[in-house]
C-alpha cells in the first residue's frame, strides 16, 4: 500500500486525480489541494485536425496529444480487436464502473484486452528500434 503524501502516517487509500499521489483522508486531501498539485493545473490547448482546438484541463507526463489519439481511429489492429464482442463488453464495463482501475486490472488478465492495450500503445508510443 502507498503512504499518504501529506501525513506520512497512514496508508493512502485515495489518489489525487490530477497528480496521482496518494492521501488517506478528506483532511489530507484538502491540505493537498491547498498546497496545489505539482503538475500543471492550467488548461493546455492542443490543435486538432478540424481547425478548432481541444483542451486538456490538466496535463501530466502521461498525457497523449490529441493528434496521436486521432491515429487510434484508423489503426487496423485496433479495429480488428474491436470486432470482438467480449472486448467491447469489457470496455463498456470499465467505462461505466465506479472503480475502473480495479476492473481494468482484472481485464488485463484477458488476452484480448492485453492485445487491444498493446495495439493502442503501439500507436501512441511507437517503439524506436534504432
């Protein structure tokens, strides 16, 4: 278990949605918010293909640019995976879950989900084999 970044006393049961650090209680959460997260808390604009701009409310080191996300729409491996009704049901379950991280951990035990995740990563984080 992770330790609370505020009090360092207790296990951090909750995670900040902005900077992903753990805290243990509402009190520690409020202190964390008062101190401001260490990541960028301003809106970042990313140009889209349509000429308008889309915005991320919060950007982290793991934020994928809109341009790369658009590439997911046309990837043949991803489309092939999405033909599987079991995968589509898994994705719907994750999307509607109150605890999506927990459900996704279980989904990672399903070979079709792992294949889908790998196909997505190949598009947004292509390997540089040089």
